[in-house]
């Protein structure tokens, strides 16, 4: 009897479940960013793979990665479609690839200009169970492989403008970052124009002995119902930050063609009111913004500052609207507001989204209520 019980006790552990299909962390490759390009009739997929072993090491100038060890590697796959290019990339890697840490997708402007490449890429990502809707969508005019091989000199490549754009946006609100789920909505809604942050590559940005490039957002690429619309760069896109109601907007006010003051505006509010006149859509804009003085360069009164602020905001909004209109783009989504309230009227005036119903004269008026906090004598005096 005792032997029988002992035998049963010895066999019981064999019935316990174990981690038979577990994958060791050092035997998995983690994809951190994905680049999509198109050249010579071929889809190119670049995958930035994180080198887990190099993340804790420090190289020259305190940058991640020891000397000769890159914090990440970039591989490439080619094919007739995005999915074929991905599977071509699989052939070249020695270990299993995990997509759950994918943080961003970068489209080249050549890729955006192709008719089906954006929808094809999003379809692949949307169907795969490991990817998430929180991926950041970006674009670039630089070679995609070079952008993905560019890493910050002072922090981990896990925390960059590609993978964590909100941190820098909260400090300086220029172009609002774009999530995958938001981008999906925009390209599938008939009255939407998708605004994609645009990165540029800067060579020798960091003061290090070796070549140390960096990248930054310098504008947007626009993608609508009928495909790629083009880009707006630098000051052309400043008006968008007021419509996106940026958290922290910096403005340099000028008086007599010289900078008079640096103002920080927080949590701006913008209202757009469209209506139909003579077969076209017209609209007005109302902006409320409160700011504080960051630095004062000239002697100015409080009323002068408020006046300069109003003029500056109006000029930015008008410039961005007109620049986008030249590319047949409704960057402020005026028509979308009409579509939400009066879809039948929207269908009629836009021929179901196939005709741009805006003109240069459609922007009737911009009303700005700008209030700069200048309480205290010291804030209106040069220091």
C-alpha cells in the first residue's frame, strides 16, 4: 500500500503544466520602429530591432551602446506588397521577431505618394494580433534607413521623438503626434484630411567627436481621400498648433521688424463655424489664448503686447490655411464640421467628397482674444 501511494506521488508531478512554449528573452528580437519606403516599383520595409544587451552600456559622450556596439540594428525586406516585404525580412533574421513593442511607423514621402501603400501597411498592422493601436504614425523626407539608424546621444533609443513624441510636444507644442487609431479614422472618414508629422534629418547635431546626426519635426505631410496631398514646412504650418489647441505654444512677437517679446501660451481654444454661401463653404475662427511673458526684448505696454499677439495669431492661421489650400487641402477640417452637422448638404456641395468647396476668400474672419499676464512691474521691464 505504501509503495502504491509513493508511486502515485512520484507520478503526480508529471501531470503538472509547465512553460513548455516559453521563449527566453535573449532569444527574441524586438522590433521598435518600422519604416516604409517605395523605390523602383518595389516595397521596402525597414525594421529597427532593439539590441537589449547594449541598452545599459555607455559609449562615447555618454550615448547608449558601448564603443562598436549599436543600441539597435536596422534590417530590410523587399517585395511586391508590404506583407511580402515583411516575410522577406523574416528570411534574414535568426530568431523569432516580437511585434508587441512596436512603437512607431515611418512613411517616406515616396511611399505616401503611392496609391495603395498606406492602406496596405495599415491593413497588415491592424490584422496582426501583437501590434497595438497606440503606435505613432510619422513621415519623413529623409532616407528611412538613415533615420532609423539615428539614435539620441544622451538617452536610450527606447525614448525618442519616434517612440515617445508626447514628451517633447508637451514642452513645445508644434505638431501634434498622431496615433495609429486616430490615423485609421482619418483616412477612412470621407471628410477627413490626415495630418502626419514630418521628420527631417540633421547632420552633426550633437557636439561629439564622431558624426552625430539627429532628427526633428519640421512640418507635416497631408494625406486625404484621394491620396497624398504634399507637405507644409516650418512657418507654413504654425497655424495648425492653434487649431490643435496645443498645450504649450511659444510665440516670438515682433515690433518694427524686431523681436519684442517671447510669449508662452497654454491650452489655447479654437472654434470654427462654417456656413454655405453661393455654393461654397465660408467660415470664421475664434481663438482664445492666455499667455505669460517668457522674455522681454523691448519696452512695450501690456496693451501693445496683446495687440501684437492677436496680429501674430491671425497671421499664422491665415498663412497655414492659404498654404494648404494651394495643395487642395482643407487643413482645418472645415468641411468635416459641416459633414457632422449636415451630411446631406455636405454631399451636395462637395459632390460626395470629390470637390474642394473652399476658396481663398472662404476664411471670412479670425477673432482672437489674446490675454497676456503682465501683472507686476518687473514683467514689463527689460531685465
